[in-house]
C-alpha cells in the first residue's frame, strides 16, 4: 500500500496549485500542475508495471477455482414470455 499512499500524497499536494491555476488564473501554478501531472503519469506507469509483474509471477490458481468459472458460464437462459 506504500505506492497508494505516495500516489494519494502527490495528488493532494497538487490541490493548491490546481485551485490557484483554475480559480485565480496563476500561470506559474499551471506549470507546477503540469509537472505534477507528469510525475503522476510516471508513477502510474511504474505501478502498472509492478502490478503486471506480480500478476505474472504469481503461482497458478488452484484447480478448484479454475473449474468454478466455467460452471457459472452454463447459466440457464431466461424463460420466454408468452
């Protein structure tokens, strides 16, 4: 959850600059917002890569879980109305 905390902190740190830019038309705050959004983009990409790697490195799911999924797909069709 460390990544989530970092992400949340970054977004919250930009709040003041967003207000200054959109409410007071402060162009310097707009530059800080753009920089922060770039950092957010980079952080998001790192987290996506980490999640993908963890997902791919995880051991295979138990056989019981694999068999349960197709059973749900064989749901009966709804009855026709007359």
